[in-house]
């Protein structure tokens, strides 16, 4: 059994909890996920089962989309509803003001990771330091916001805005919500967060975690060639398949992109190669 599983993660559990459940259902140790969702967050979690765990990074690096609800005027130490409130102040901004602030966050932006995150500082994860009450300086990271739009707004002393965000991997939507609020003169935290897509995989095609069973989980595994459909592909014949199996480079033509799927004549994924001049060289070759 090997392949990728699109899971609709419920709130209140960790991404690791999802991985542990899939391990129990499949009785396979090699299971991993492509991009952490915080316990509060719901939505798409792509899980790899079996030898294809080696391919996780190619899914993880794909563009992601989220729908988030921002509550203005209330800040928490984690920047989401799971944290402790550290600041409260009326912030009756209007829908027009919030919409007017959004274009300033499109494109490449600098973002400081929140203290409650898995980023490491001197070998220690920030969330471990935060649990000890330690706050440290964090280096800003460059991320890309591909699209950003407001889809709903509830006015009040602490108004809420629902936004849809398409972004690069490594983007913290919690930080984005607070940064939007700071640009308007206040603070904010997320009251809801749902991941809707990773690359071409949608939460609409995901299975709710509580509906997966030992009997049906295999039927929901996605073939690796389809799971990596966002990468360009080349198809090789039987002789080419043997060459790939031995980790040999392949001659061009070389498709655009950093990595390329190498498929056999039946459309099965043999390997992921990387362009190198007019050649393709092996990055990961899957076991037969």
C-alpha cells in the first residue's frame, strides 16, 4: 500500500494525530504529512503512505489556499483562538478600510514567525520556548501572497473579516491577520482557519478523518503520479524505465520547472528528476 491521502482534518487535534490515526488504519509505519495545520485549523491535510513519503516535499512546496476569519482589536499570544488574550482594545474598522489594506500585502512580503510555531532558534523550536515563557528575536522571512480577497465582514467594536488567501509555503496566516490589523492601527487574532487547497488538490476531494476505516482507506489513496500532477512530466519507454531504475540521467528535451515527473508508458511514477542543462538527473527514484 502506497500513495497520498487527502484528509479533511477536524479542529481540536494536531497534524501528528492525523498521521498516527492513518498509521493505525493502514498498519504501516512510513506515514507523513505535507504541511502542518495547527490544532485549531481545519481542512486539507495531504498524508503520504509508504515509500512515497520521500516525495512529501514536492507536495509541501506547492501553493496553498486558506480561508481565515480575523477578529480585530483582540490579540492573543499565539495569534489564534487557542492562545491567551494579551491585548484588548475597541477597533471598529470598516469593511472598506480592511479591503483597502489588503493590496499592500500582495506579492513578496516579509513576515516574522509567531512564537508559537515550529521554527527553530538555536536548535530549539519556538513553541517549546514559548511554553517556558521565553520570547526571542525572530528573523523575518520572505513569503509570497498570490491572491488575497475579503469574502465577509461583520462590523462592531471587535469586527471580524473573512479572507481568502493564496500563498507560498511557509506563510503564517496568523501573522498575516495580525499584520493587516497593525497596518490599520491595532491588533488581531484568527478565530477560524481552513486550508482549502494544496497545489491542484482540493479539500472538496478530501475524506473526513472520522470516515476513514481499515476497509476503505486503500480505496482513497491517490496514485503518486496524480498527487504530483503540478510537476511537468516526461514519459519513457521500457529501455528508459530500466535506465531510471538504475538512477541514470536522461537526455532532453527538458521541460520548464525545477523538478520533473518521470512516468512509464502506463502513466506510473518512476522517479522525480531535476533539469541540468540539456539533461535530466535523478532526484528521487522510487523502489520497484
